[in-house]
């Protein structure tokens, strides 16, 4: 499974909305409590509603969120089956 991360657009500091400014720039990995991710337009958000990323279009956001959610679901299933 290969995500096209090049399709994500960087957030420009000059034109950041308050929501974009509140996005974490942390390089920490996502935690199980952050899932499932959901999409609002071109934004990917964690379960608690905190913005995670902005994509070029809503279809890309949905695709990335779906893939990450599926991957986390598989990890969770693997933990329980071990």
C-alpha cells in the first residue's frame, strides 16, 4: 500500500486559518486513541476533531484517511489475535 504523500500540500504560514494554525507539527506517531480518522472536505482529523492534515482535494483526504484507518484496524486485530 503506497500513499502519494506528494499530493499533500504544505500549509503556508502567511495564509493559515485558525484551524490550520492549531494543527500539530509534531512528528510523533499517531496513537490508537487518535483513530478512527475522519474527513471534512480536504481536511483529515483525528477522532477528537483535532486537524491532522490538509490535502489538495477531498478525494485524496478520504483515500488517505481510509488507508490509515484500515491499517490501524489490522494492527488492532493482530494485537488481539496474538
